[in-house]
């Protein structure tokens, strides 16, 4: 049974090395990576801003004596939709600005 674990670990190691080598050997995608990175960083800043505003609102409600959770927090579905739309719009903007 131990030899199965060794063979499985060896196969995983070889696959990991192949994935690392193949992903790092692709050249010519610098502009595409740059556009993706810019869109992701902008979306990340927006997400952090929204979460900070939600925390500040929760703190404000706590100091006002109201319940910090009244069932009207951030809806996960709306939050994910907002993130997706922001990423898509910024991706299109940066692709138009820096792309072909």
C-alpha cells in the first residue's frame, strides 16, 4: 500500500512541475496579463471599499444602540454580481485602452 502512495506522490510532483514549466514558458502574453492584473486590482479595491463601508455602518449602528445585524447585511448573490460586473467593465475599459 505504501508504494501506491509513493507512485501517486511522484505523479503529482511531475504534473505540478509540468504545469509550472508550461505556464512560465508562454511568452507574448504580457499585455494580456497586464490588462487582467489591472482589472483585478481595481475590482479588489472596490470590494475592499464596500466591505469597509459595511463594517463602518455596522459600527455606527452599534453605537446608535441599534442591532448590528438586522438581517439586512450584504447579500452574497448581489455582492458576487457586483464584483463580476465591476471586473467585466474594468476589463473592457483596460482592454480598449491597452489592447489591440
